[in-house]
C-alpha cells in the first residue's frame, strides 16, 4: 500500500524582524522594519518540551528566562516527553519570539497548538504595530516577582 505524503507544517516568519538591545533592563527585544497589521502572524516555531525534572534543572540556569508554560497537550505527547504534570513542565521556543519582552499592554500574543506530536507556538499581533516598534507579549501576572 503506498504511503501518503505527510502534511507539511509551514513555519512562516514575518520579513524584517530583528533583535535590538532596548537600552534598559530588558536586554534584547524583537522589532520589525515594516508596519504590522492587527491579526498578522509574525512567526510560527516548534518548541522543545521539557519534563518536570528537566524544567527543574533549567530553573537554576539562565535558560529559565527563555522557557514558557507548555499548555494543554495530548496524553501521547506528554508520554513521549516524559511529562506527568504540564503545570510543572515547560517549553523552549526555537524562534525569535523567545526574545519578545514583557509589557503590561502587549501588542502581540503567543498561542500554541499541537500537531503530530509537536507543539508549535504562533506569535500574532493583537493590534497594529508601527515599524521599528518593539514587539512585546505578556509573561503573566507575577512573572517578575518570581524572579526577584
């Protein structure tokens, strides 16, 4: 029986995204050389899933600042990654959205979905963003307090 071709997952990235030092305590941030429209997808990237033990190990390193909540994933994917409790696991994103800084009034949001055992994160503009403006998301309530 012939095998059917697997569905190819596209990993688009908006042209013109770049990293720049913000000059403040945030460090590097993501900016764009072109204006961005509300609802525009800026990037889609896969993530590496870390189980609870791997997340604990990362928590004692600089990488903790680049991990994200995993969210709801299938039992099959949890089993493959060795994850018992997604609330204690994390993800490492593999794209530039990893460098989006926090803002109380973000202009973009990160969404995730699972497909074929891989978790993908999508960065979407929540409002129009002028060119050369920093693209920010929210890290959630208490993120900074947890790191003080």
